[in-house]
C-alpha cells in the first residue's frame, strides 16, 4: 500500500514538474491555476489528474482541441516510477523524499535544456 501512495505522490509531483518546465522559461509564476497553452482557458480540477486526464481528454484540450504533448504524461509516469523505485530501494522516508525531489529536478532540468536546443 505504501508503494501506491509513493506512486500517487510521484505522479502529482510530475504534474508540478510539468508546470515548472512550461512556466519558468516563459517567466510565468508557479502560483495560480493551470491553463491551456492554446486558448489560455483555466483548467478544471478533473483536467489536472496526472496521466488519467490525458487519457480521458485523448491528449487534447477540451475547448480548442490543441494537442497536449506526450511529454506531459511521460514526465508524470517517470516521476511516479522514480518515487516508487526510491521508496522500495531506500530504507528511510527521508531518503525517499530527497531522492524523489532530486530525480524530479534532474528530469525538469533535462527537459528544459532539451527544449532550448542545448546539446552536450
């Protein structure tokens, strides 16, 4: 049961990572409600459920039909899997939290760097 909680927390954290990836390069605040990049409509709560809402919406905005990239659910799943792996491999919840945050930050930085076209 603990791994299920870790998965849910990781998925939610992945959703936050996606928001940071989108907003920080544009100079937007991390405060405030999420919105569609195509029509700028504020998203409803049911549209913010990690992975599930992507599937329910078939990867498109409900209002303007703008595509939601596959990167969005991929990052959520990656963070969820990283949190489960960290929790199952590390002995202390503190180690899990530190590892999970570290993995999420590395994922966010990697995607942000890739989006800017920077290559090693």
